[in-house]
C-alpha cells in the first residue's frame, strides 16, 4: 500500500516538473522577442509631389549688325535698232542699221556707289562690242562695220560697285533673212473696185506682218 502511494506521488511530481519546465521555456522565448517598434513600420503617407519649375526663356538682345546684301541693281538694259526699224530689236540681214545700247542701274541697299559697267557680246553673229563706263544711266550707239548676218546675238551687262560686288543681265537682237521675214507676212485682203474693161483702176492690198519691223514693197 505504501509502495502504491509512493509511485503516485513520484508520478505527480514528474508531471508537475515537466509542466513547470515548459512554462519557464515559453516565458524565456517571449522575453527574447523584440517589442514592436512603431517607427520601423513603413509609412503609408505619401510625400507631396514636387512641381516642376517653369523656366522663363531669356530674351536675346537685338542684333544691330544686320548683314545687308549690298549688290548693285540693274533697273533696265535694252538694245534697239535705229532707222527704219522703229526702235525694235529685230532687223533684216544684209543691212547695217545702228545699234543703241541703253542701261539704267543704281546702288544696292548698302549704298555702295557704282564703280564700273561693262557691256560685251556673249554669243551670236552680231557685231562685236566691249565697252566700259561708270555712268549709272546712259546709252551708246554702235555702227556695225559689216552688214548684219541672220541669227540671234546675246549681249551681257555687268555692274560692279566699290566693294567688289557685282550683278549682271542680258539682252538680245535678232536678224532675219528676207525669206524668213516674208514668211511672217501674209496677204489678208484684196479690194478692187468695179470698172469697165480696158480702163485703169486702183487695187488695195492688205497684209499682216508679225515681224517687229516694217517691210516695204516697191
């Protein structure tokens, strides 16, 4: 009987010891865990968005050094025949009508004065010409040394100012053979009055001429 009581007592003692040991271990583990730190929690509050700064464009100072194109200006350059050709630039081959060169030039925007004007022949069968002047406006006559040959002749004027800048322009004359000129003349009307046989009468003929010069019939 005493042995049974002793065994029960030992069993209860062992059970109580195990229970106390587990309680002590749990208490020690709880002490080891760090206390929650509010400051370590991620903040859900968003920082205000930084507004981009607006840059005001800087105004550049006005450039007072303007690059002016100081180039001479050719207002006109013409060539015409004198005499029966009524001042046109066309003539008949085989004749020697005077040629009149006329020009009118002026300084460019920069105001540099004209230093030289040169007129020369570029191409064609027309008379040679090569003269120089400094007059900004004028004319010069040229008397051909030989009869004109048919074809187109181009002449060039070059104007240069005191700073060395220049500009140029061209003009031309045309010379036609009589056969070529007559191809541009057409009979457009014949007027003949009623008359008796054997008596004289006057006849009227009308021609159209697309040449730039008159043609005379004898």
